[in-house]
C-alpha cells in the first residue's frame, strides 16, 4: 500500500495494481496484469508525479501519475522478488530491495544501475524487506527479515556496513 505525498491517491498491490481516489474511494486506475503473481512494492516519488511498482516478476515499472501511463520499466536483474522500492529525495534514483538480501540502485529516468551509488549492495543476513534513505543520499538503512538493521554508505570512496540488532 502507498499513499501519494499530496494524499490524493492510495495504491494497493497484491494481485495486480489498484489506485483509489482517497477522497471518495473510487477506482482511478486498475490493472490486474501488472505482476498478477504478487505486486509487493509500491512507491510514489516525493514530488507526486511518478509512481513505481515491483514484485515477484522482478520488474520495476514507473508510471506518470497524470493519466497512470507506464513510462519506463526495467528488470532489477537480481534473483528473488522485489520487496520494497524507494525514491531518492531528489527523485533521481529508485532503490529496489529483494528477498535475497540485495539492494539495487537505478537511475529513475533510464532504469540503468548506478555504479557510482553502489549499483548492487549485498551482504545482508536475510531478505531485505524495507528501505529508508537519508535526504542527503549518504546513508541507506535496510530492514531485514532477521530483525537486523544495516546502514550502508552510498557515496563514492566511502565503504562500510554497520549492522545492529533490534532483537531483545
């Protein structure tokens, strides 16, 4: 589930995609053919103009919110289903996590991987289930199914993976 930044749209995944008008609950867009096996990741861009989907088919799709037209799509090129998607604060990058513990960084306008931003970030203990990115694009926080958390530096020339547990 995802809500647009302006609160106008609510997107629902699962078996296909449904977008509702938040004011009246009416269906604004519906496509049962978008990854009918399991659409797990939904994310609106910060400016609310773009919308990304991902799921079991390992495809990331970008839609223009105005008209709900798909404008771009690419394969995340990783084994495992996409579990989360986030946009960078400037809406220039889309990051995708998967259930095999990998996060990929993509240019939001081309879908190409961004090697200058880590390209493929691995080394997590379990499935990468949720993502958060600091506004300065310096640090990525990855939640894992094993309840471990990891912070990864994304800037060139900086490395390091700090892990901590939230288990008691």
